[in-house]
C-alpha cells in the first residue's frame, strides 16, 4: 500500500473515522442529547464530501493494485449516494423525532452504509465488490429493525437479514466460480480471460453474481423481500432503501458486466433482459 492509495480513498476514510468516533461518543456520552446533533453533523459531512468528490475534476486513478478505481463514473455515483443519504437524514428528522426514533446510531449506520456503497461503485475486483456490499448490507440490516418495539420492524429486519444472507451467499459462490475459471478476481483480468467463448462454469458463476446483485436492486424474481421490509421499516429508512442502495447496486452491476464481462455481451444480455421484463410485470 502506498500513500497515493490512501489519498484516493480519503473520502471513505474520513466518513469511516467520523462514524467510529460518533459511536464512541454515543457510547460514553449522552445518547438522547447526541441524536439530533448527530443527524445534522452527519448530513453536513455527507454534503461536504459530495462537493469534495464532485469538484475533483476529470481523470482516472487506481489503488490497491487495481482493486479500487476512482473515475468519473464512480465519482458521479458517489455524489448521488452521499446527497441521497444527506437528504433522507434531513427530511426524515421530523418523522423520527415524532416517532421517538432519533438515536445516535441511526445517522452513523447510514454513514457506514454510504461508505460501503462508495466502495461498491469503485470496486474493480471481486473481493472489493464483496467487502463493499457486505459493509452496506450489515448496516442496513440494523437500520431496518430500528423500531425495536414494533413487531413489523423486527420482522422486516429479520427477513432482510435472512434473504440478504442468501443473496450474499449466491454472489460469493458465483464469484468463486468466476475466479476458478478465470484465474483472477480483478475485472481487467477477467475481461481478458473471457474473450471469445466463455466456459459454462464461468457463465454459471456470472449468473449467480447477477442474481445476488438483482436482489439488491429488487429485480424480479428476487424482490420478495421488498414489500415486507419497506412496510415494516420507518418511513425515512424506506426512502433511503429505495434510493442510495439502488444507485450503488445498479452502478456496481454496470461495472461488473461491462468491466469484467464486456467481451461476452451476448451471454449476459439475455439474463438482464429477462430480469427487466419480469420486473415490469411482477
């Protein structure tokens, strides 16, 4: 790891350190007093980071041996994710206050989920993809069950956790198949390995990876969790689920299919077409 690698992921580092510091402050300070202030502070930091990333200019940079890519596509997705998270926190503050749900953990979990999404949209390696996806998912599992005295909210969090674990397992199994047949986890290496006709095992792995990502974007038939989770979670949390995670998952899906499997477009186009048509009617 070089110093340049850290400068590329500096926004993610800043947001992560802030979330950790906020959790420590809440654990040793007054939880009730920190809630509203933490929402405003987190929203301000998210907006500042969005402006910082958006004003970085053009150019492409890679970090950690090509596992993390910072390009215009990633920066656009990150700005959208950060602004969506900040908007949800600010617009939902009144609802959370009336429902007595303003806890200091809430904005910090949103911030950690945003870090995971930022890693997802910059991932250029299957390992980075999985780490970002899990960081986002683990934070969202807790946020979905934020209303602990509600049976529906608890049920929503449990369903999201169980089905999310299933989708993560599918994605991880697919990634292992891709690695086994391509011999690498990097998107650039996979792109070179699948030129022409891809092995059947690799196509099965690709299908499982797409299935795991389809769960995150609520594409049919992997959308069975969506109604219950959206109904049981607090309204601002539902608004967040419907925006930022979808942006991150769609950006990641585009990076995977074009960055790693762009040489076999005909093989995955039919899968995405079937998912799209099914999502229109189901």
